[in-house]
C-alpha cells in the first residue's frame, strides 16, 4: 500500500473535527507523552507519537478525554457546532495587549559618573568630578514632556547611570516635574532609582519617602564574589551595599528595595552561595542574569565570559537548589523563570521587553541619555560603547510621534515579530519567547540574526524546555514551587493540589 493511499484511508475515518494552527516539538524526556504542541494563543498540551498522528489524521475519539482537552485548548474545532475564533481572539489580544499602551518604561540616564569599576559594566564610566556627563536641566524637562506624550496609563520612571545618586538634583527635578504634571494627567506612576546605594544620605531618603521612590541595587553574592565583580577604591563594596539596603528598609520598608545579580565566569562556580546570600539578606526574588553582549562589557568578555552551555548548566543547578530552598520554607523566586512561567501558564504578557513579539524596544520603553539622545532601549544605548550609534531614535526635543516614526523603529519592528522570523516561525516555543532584534544586532550585526547560532534562542529554548519538563514531571513539590513564583505566594500559602498539565 502506498503512503498516499494509506493517508486517504486514514482521513476517511475522520471524526468531523478540523485542525486549528499548532506547532510541535519533541522534548528530551523519559515521559511517554514527550511531544509538546502549542497553539497560537499560548495553550499547550503533551501528546504521544501515536496521539500526534491520530490528531493530524483526525482519528481522535470524540468521546474521550483527549478530544475534550484538545477542543478546550483550541487545537481543534467542530464546524457548525462552535466558533472558536472569538475566544481565541480574546486570548491573543490579552497576550499582545502591551501593543496598545505605548511606551510604559522611561529610563533617564542622569549621569555616567560612578565610583565603581565593575568589570562587566556596559558603559564607559566618567570620573566622579566630570559633570560634562550629567544630564542638563533642559534635557530633563524635555524628556518629561516626551514621557507624558505616551498614552500608557501606567508609567515607570527609572533613573540609571553611572551612579544616578551622584546627580540627585536632576532626579529631584524630574520627579517633582512628573508629580506636578500628573496632578492633571492622573497616571499611575512608579519611580525607581537603580543605584549602588553607596552615596545614599538622609536628604535622599527623605525625598524618597515623600515621593514613594523604589530602589534597585546589585548584589552579586557573598562578600568575596561581590567585591571581586564590583570593586571600589575602598574595597568595601559589599559592606556598603548591605548598609544601603538596611537604611532603605528601615526608613522606607522592605518592599522598597530589590536586588539583582550579574554572573561572571567566577559566579558560575558558586550557585548555592549566591542563593544563600539572597536568603540571608531577606530578599524574596533573585535574578540570575547572564553577562551582557553590549558596550564596555564586551571588551572584558575574554576575562569574564562563558558559553551558553556553561550558563544553562549553572542555571539548572541553581534552579534545583532554589526549589529545595523554597521547599524548606523560604520564599525566593527566580526572576527570569517567573517571567517565562507567566508566559507559559497565563494568558497575560509580563511586559518584559526582551520577551515581547513584536519587539518591545521603542514600543514599550524609551531611554533618555544624559546628552539628550533618545534610544529605543537601554541595550541600544549601550551599543554606543561599541562605536555603534545606528539605533539612536533622535533627540529629546523631537515629539514622541516623530521619534517612533524613525527609520530605526522600522528596522526594529521589521525584525521584531518572532512569529515571522526564520527559525522562529515554526518553533513550538514561539508563543512564550520574543525576537529581541537589538541583541542579535549586537552579537551578529543583523537584527534578524541566524537563530541557529543565536545565544538568545539557545538560552530561551533550553530554559523553556527545562521548565516544561519540571511542570510535566512527577515531582509535585517542584511544580508547586514554580506555581508559587507566578502567584507571588509562599509555598505554605499555595493550595496543596499540584500542577496538572
């Protein structure tokens, strides 16, 4: 019997349902049903090889649980019985809802001056006394105008550097101007200062308390690791960072300061120590960030860098340890895993720019550099340190609609729809991933890039399939820990029933 005639016989046995678009991939797993299928809406299901064939050739028993699951998750539909498109459209709109708001994150780079000499810094630092690298009052005022031209009802104003507290007068100007303008605008606005916390003083804490300012800092692990990664002339970076964290918490509350870590090659040797440090310091989240491919950090890559496989191996080991730590009663979520899990398990977007499709650069975030230049993301700004200024949108004197109509935005968006990119269009993981054209531009000189050689793709594919494996596995405790991260509830507060895929 020929393959064609066999296929015709199978199709004649169809049960009356029609297929909806889906993608599939085989996972490395001991599970019998190790084929992951995903729908355009982000719904997913696991099948055996035989079930996949039955699905494609329309042989699924209409009275079985499998049929009902596939119907409910929009892999199939029954013509003339129900129309799946309104439900699917609502789900898809929720997942892509970020497109309707306009830029919500506005980053003000108020100075390049800094007292640290971090080996992995992404920008060239300016000397402490060099005010030529501070944002001017005029540029700050114009940037506030651009901020309010965004239609987003929710805005985050983030101050970066260098060390932004060294230009505290400019931070004060921007926050006071935004607060005054918002008396009329009535937006929901949050202020965040990304700082080492070393220059923090009582005047700054008074101002932060008055205006409900949050702080974000860097903590790379215990003292030996933090002081190696983030040195200062006084060799006490770790101690001064902890002192700053303590002062913010005592004055403003525990929820007003967060921390993240950046991983060097040395960091990869100490996953347990890094996690233990965050538990000891009372944090409830940790972000295990790989090294950046941008700017000044790239010049240090030979000393600090590592392969994607090294990072994945570290990450899986750290995740296993994190799950154990949570199971023992602590609550410490991993930031990137929480974002991926939200994309996998909920119909909502996280808002995280790197995991957006269409790309979030410019559409979701704008960066106002100290010199008045405007960039579509912090990563685009950091390309300056590589001698590349091609992703500059324009100047703060230009209105927002003009900035977003620039040729740079055309370039980003043309390479920013993951569902249309070679290597991504057919990938089963594309509903949970992003395009990130700026990273591919930085690493490969092309915003589309070669996905088979893409560190971004390798990293996300490995992490997503690992998380799917944990969710699909038989360890209910691991499943409950992961669910606690996206619900932001401790394990003790989570219902006892585990995840069921």
